[in-house]
């Protein structure tokens, strides 16, 4: 993957000082190097900037184990995402305090509201059905899971990243421009943030609902406020699925292991009705993705996709137990400009 060029440290993402006249939070020099250092701990992340945004490019795959412990699973796996170039994460350089902060209970049930310093997006603690994802078994031991595009993201603040960046450094930045830290003993406001003695503003994780960012203290734009809570912050990257089959929840399944064999080769193991099942998958530099679904009896179903057009290629490994699943290669995705039978105006206001 081609990432955006390396960041040149300037006055960026450091301690923030408030300018009451403009209600604008200006960025200081004091911690710019620390902020960049937070991202630079992770080799899958590159950063840059323009006049308005600090830009974070990544493949969206963390370097910690994923998916293990999920008991409410939608049959997604973890695939690399193209968060780069014009599709990278953009964090405002000059955040402005909102007169009326938008509450996360009432907004942003779709898309990310922050990006972690390892380049992984952070979604609302509530899923798109208004449930706290951590309370219904949807999240792994690290507070994340894979979405409909096989895109890994967190629904909790990844406080475990403090072990890498240090306890007093941010583990994420909200898409309104303000940093996000782990838990604190300091008193927090109704949005689960606080102003520091220097006048900076920052969010903190808590161990009770809504877990983090009860409301975005900074100004943001949304794609479709009339469709709240199914609106999302813009700008933000899009994801496009590789697999085109209509997967759904697998009742009773529990993910037990997620194994990285090599750079582009993984296995996901799960238990269902007391039996072990496995998904082996890999991809190459040409954008060819192969998935092997191995059931408890060792039967294999294989799907092969080409990323350029997400079409099933109809190839399989030589095996008497291998067959090709009939996949609808023409399935649409949200953001394609077509309102098909799988979408509604609430699910995909951009198309419908």
C-alpha cells in the first residue's frame, strides 16, 4: 500500500489553548513532537498535513490480535483498508468549540468519530441499532470488531495502546480535532472531557456507559443530519467490501482464535454448537482474495474475489471437498450512488 509521505513536525496536535474571542482552540508547539511520536510507534501508519487537516494514512489493521472473544458475530473477518491518499483520515488542525455539541446518543451511529494512534478508526460506543456494542458480545478483547466491509474498528477507546505510547499521551484523536486519553481521576464534563489548566480540551475513557465522548465538544459537519442518528461525520474515508455475499449473524458462534500466518494470510477459528469451524483467507499484491470456509467435518467451501471489481472468479483449490459458493457478484454497497433492495434511506442516506 502506498502511504502519504512522512509528517514534518510543526505546531500540531499538541496541548491546545483556547481563544475566547473566536471560540477557537489553537494548536501549540509544546507537544507536537509527542503527538507525532504517538502515531510513529506504529509502522502501518504514516502522517502528513495540509493547511486545514492533520492526515493519517493506514491499512486499518492493528498489530495486536483481533476478533477473539466475540460471541455476537456477523461473520465478518479483518481485511486491509485503503485509508490513504484522498481516502485518509483527516483531523482538524484548528478545532472550534461547538455552541451546541452533538450528542453521540443522538448522532453518529454510522461511521467513525475518532481515529486511534495505530491508524484504526473508533466508532460510537453504540452500534447502528442504538445498542452498546460491548454489552451484547459484539467486541473482542481489545474493544473492536470487523464491520460489513470486513473493516476492523473499535467501539471502545483502545486504552491498551497506553502500554506503547505512555500513560500520559493520547491514544486517539476525535474527528473534531481534540485528543482522547485513557481514564483519569480528574472531574469530567457532561461530554466526558475536560479543560486542562493550560486551557486545552481533551476527552477521556470511562468504565461506564457511554464509555467515551458523550458529545463532540468541537464543531463537525455531518453527511445527513436529518437522518440522525444514522448520520456520520464528514470528511471521513469510505470502505468498499471485497466479499459480496450477504453474510448475517451466526447465532451461537464464539470466536476462539485469530491467527496470523504471514503478512497476508490469516485464520479465524470459532466454536458453534460444540464444534470447531475455521475460515482461512489470504490475498496477494494483485488484489486477489481467497477464502476457505472449513466446517466441523472438514468440508471446504472456497470463494475467490478480485478486489478491482469485487467479482467472484470461480477458482478453487484441488480438493474433493472443495466447491464454489454461488455468490451474487453484483451486490451493491453504500456510497455507490444506487439505492438497491439492501438499502434504505436510514441505512444509506448517501444513496437513498
